[in-house]
C-alpha cells in the first residue's frame, strides 16, 4: 500500500538482509494482500533467492 513505511533493508546474518514493512492496523489486510501477490509473482517466475514473510512477529530481531 502507498501508506506503508519501509524500514530497511539492513544486513542480517549469513549475508542476508531484513526489511520491516509497517502500516496502520486498518491497512493490515491491504499489506497482507500485497505481500501475498508479490510472493505469488516470485514463485511464478521461479526466483532463486528465498524470501520469508512473517506477519505480526512476536519478536522483530
């Protein structure tokens, strides 16, 4: 969604990167839908690098 705040990417362990995307609670469904669509597009083109999505994690880092 256009009103999403993107924090990162920042370096993480083993050469990986992390990114936090946040939206107001009322826009959570729109963010989940956008992430789901992006994951589907990656899968369709058989992207080599893995991506893990976690919604409302108990701990961020």
